[in-house]
C-alpha cells in the first residue's frame, strides 16, 4: 500500500518524502484533478493526502471524486501552513473516526 500527497507547498512534500511518501505540489484546480487521477491510476496507491488549503479551495471537485471512486481514499491533511491549530484538527479527526470525544 502506498500513500500519495497532493500539497500546495514544498515543505510538506519534502517532509513526507523523507518517510517515503510520493506526491506533487499544485495550485490550480486542473492540477489537483490531474494529481488525483494520477494517484487513482496507480493500483498500489490506497490513500491520497490533500493539504487543508487545497482541500478547502477545491472541496466541490474533491468530494465528487470521494463519492464516485472506490479507491484511493482521499483525506484532508492539516500541515503547518493550514492556519489552524494542528493539534485540534488531529483531535477532531480522531474523534470523528473513532466516535469518542477525547
């Protein structure tokens, strides 16, 4: 199983490449679309991480992929450029996934 990152900044991509995650840096809707389709074309890619800014900017398009594709799973990934409290975002994701308030 492989992960693929779609990021709006080089810092996040560089950090995840250090742990073996491939990805791209994009800024436009057509680039995000191409990156999702590239990841979906690779049968080993099971999880696509999309940085928060891109996820929020292109949520209408990303949700269409999430609804219509069985694989890969597309999830929002907060990073240091998100502007949000990353710890609070991670806590919220865990609470939603597990169903327990922490």
